[in-house]
């Protein structure tokens, strides 16, 4: 496989040096693998920290900045960051109002963030954690006990980030994050596998003419493998899976997320089909976001995430945000 890299062992460090060059509003500690907004800690503000394996960009480092995260901890490709990174990030963003860890439900992330929470509290930092587990495709998978954390991570980081920016206390920011998790569900589809730099070949086998329904963001198996389907048919399956579990009674935020190798031309066409299904099911759409946000390296495919929102959650979603990967309102 051809990749824009020097050696596989340095791909994350090289990427972090590029982030530092492109975004002077961030402080990028390449050696310790921590990305922090340059004005941190922000006085009177709860600090938001997230992280996970690299390969899902712009998640998480691309969402550091006003209106979202205060810091992110990138691990090796598809590998959890270590507790020392998380403690370092918490210390960098703590203004005395406490720090909230936002954790995708993958076994390594859960264990390491839990250990980091204990270590940070030993250092006098008040820390709370929220687990994100929005994927309806499978109950357990290769990487998790319980549902995987996927596209809803963006909704949680944005909405909780807005609450924190308004000066809400730690308990309130945590409650908002938990509300978003409870109101969000996702379903992903892979059309082609991804290739990790270390392996240099596809991470799983997906024959030509087939797709994987309910795939995870690391290429974990989904619900089933089928012959290739049209965008119309895929939207029927994906949206139905989400709605069956979520049963929304309020308008929804819609995220049509590319897995990394699907062009916007296809994603927008798929978005039209997602909206068709929602209209047929009489589900009102409050806002729609389309693009590559929670990716899986060069995987071809897409995921659909819905979050039912009341007036307050929608207001927080619409609040200004300025990060490398998401920005509006300023």
C-alpha cells in the first residue's frame, strides 16, 4: 500500500508535528502526545479532555479549541493513550473548576482513563468521567464490553464543550454530556476495509461486491455481511436500526459521517437518502452535519448518528465553536 509517511513507527509523531505547524492556536507536545488549546487553563472554566487511538482524525485533536475540548490525548494508531498522557492533559487545563474526561467505550480507553482519573485526583484535580456508547450495531465487539463509542462523540464534545464555555460547573457539564449520550445512537457501514501503517495491508477481508453492516471504527465485525446495496437501501437499514433503538420524540441532530475514503459527492447523496427515511418515519430534523469527522483511516463507508435534542441542547449545539475540525459562529 502507498502512504504519505516516512516510517510506520513515527507516523503519529510526524502528524503531530504537522498539527503544530498548521495550528499555532494549539500547543502540541509531540514527545508526551498531548494537544492543548493555547489559552488553557481558562479561568473559571471546566476543562474537557478526551482522547483515543490515532487514525480517527479529526477526532479528537481536531476538536480542541473554544467551544469544544481543552485537550486531547492521541494514542498510537487504533491504540488507547496511556494514563500519563491523560493526567498531563488534565493538569494543563485545570483552572480549579474541575476536569471532565469524555471516554469512548473501548476497553483500553476505559481502563486507562479510569486509572488517570484516580491519579489526577491524587494530585488534587477534581475529575469526573462520561462514557460514550452510542453504536447500536452490536452489544459486544472485538474491542469492547458493551456498545462502542462512535459518532456521538462529536455531539458530546461539542455540546458539553459549549456548556463548559458558558461557565457551567462540573456537575452541570457532566449532566449535559450524559444527556447527549442517552439521546444519541449510531450505525456504521463499511464498503472497503482500512489499512494501518504498521500492517501495510487491509485490516480485514471484505470481498469485492460485499459490504459490512454495523462495522466499528477499527474495522470490527458488524451485524452481518451482504452483497453490495444501493445508497437508498443502505439508508433504510442504517436509519431503521438507529430509530428502532432511539425512538425519538423530539427533533434530531443528524451526522452523516465519512469513514475516511468516501468522497463528499457520495456522502451528500447518502444524506439525501437519510433525510428521506427520516421524513417517511415522521422524524423532524433540527440540524445536519456531513463530512469526515470520526474516521477509520482510509476505510470506505459511512455512519449515521442521530441525537434527539430539546431546546437547550440545540442552543448549545448552535453555540460558537473554533477548532481545526469544526467551526462556526465566530
